[in-house]
């Protein structure tokens, strides 16, 4: 089945919340997702397979930095390149909006996500100790220095 991307919209709320709750130990609220629909400084995309939402990812444009805010793929659809394709699509949007660099925070024990981000050129630059309130896990801050010169 072919993968397509669409801007996150009201119609995607239910499957996006289900994927978020299955993927994130400290899931975003419905209100947080709703706020992204109208956020002029953000972009959230859904990945669609045969019309079904199989993943989503978001980015905020903060002055000249693209902050990846959230990313998840349906647990039964992982390891097929969807997460990577979502991050590539988000970074391309940020690139076209003139963002100079990209950054994100990820749980120190999240090998899947850290490996994905490293493969796309992000590097770990700092740790925020006991950052995540649900389990006191450290956050790793990752950085992609030259977004304008970046290609996947
Ligand atoms: C992280 C996540 C979004 C990756 O989505 P995905 O669609 O499975 O990822 P992809 O298939 O695009 O993987 C791309 C690359 O990332 C790495 N990767 C992905 N999952 C991995 C895993 N479980 N272990 C090790 N490396 C992994 C691999 O290098 C992979 O390439 P390969 O399959 O050719 O080896 C998914 O695991 C997820 O939803 N996790 C829960 C939510 C989460 O952690 N979000 C990130 C918050 S910062």
C-alpha cells in the first residue's frame, strides 16, 4: 500500500490519539493535538496507508530552529520506513520555511528513535537529567546543525 502524507486535521484526531497513547508513556492530551491544527508556528503531518492513519509527526518553527515535537508510528506498522519518511517530510517543510537547524529531545533509552535520528544526521549534544516526569528518564538533546544544506 502506498504511503501518503496530509496535514493533520480534526478528522485524524481519534486515530492519532490512539497511536499516541499506544506509543508514549506521557501522551499528549487531545487539547494539545487540537492546538496543532491551528498553530501558525507549527506543522503536523499524518502518514496515511490506504486512507488509514498509521503515524504522525510534528514540528514547531522557533525563530530559525525547527523543533521536532512529537513522532509516533502505529505499533503494528513500525520498521517499514514510515517514521523516517515522516521526519524527512517535516525537515523538508522546515527547510523550505528557512529554518537553519533542527533539534529535538528524546528519552535516553529510546534506541529506536535515537538510531532513526542519527541516521538522518542528528547528533546528541546534551542531556537533561530526569526530564520525563512519568519515569524520571533523562532526555537526550539532539541537533542537526545545517538544515539548509541537509539532504536525507
Ligand atoms: C521511533 C518510531 C517513530 C520509529 O518509527 P518506524 O516507522 O518504526 O521507523 P523506521 O521504519 O522509519 O526506521 C528507520 C530507522 O530507524 C532505526 N530504527 C527504527 N526502529 C528501530 C528499533 N526498534 N531498533 C533499532 N533501530 C531502529 C533503524 O535504523 C531504521 O532503519 P532500518 O529499519 O532500515 O534498520 C517508532 O518506533 C515509534 O513510534 N516509537 C514510539 C514513539 C517514539 O518513541 N517516538 C519518538 C519520540 S522522540
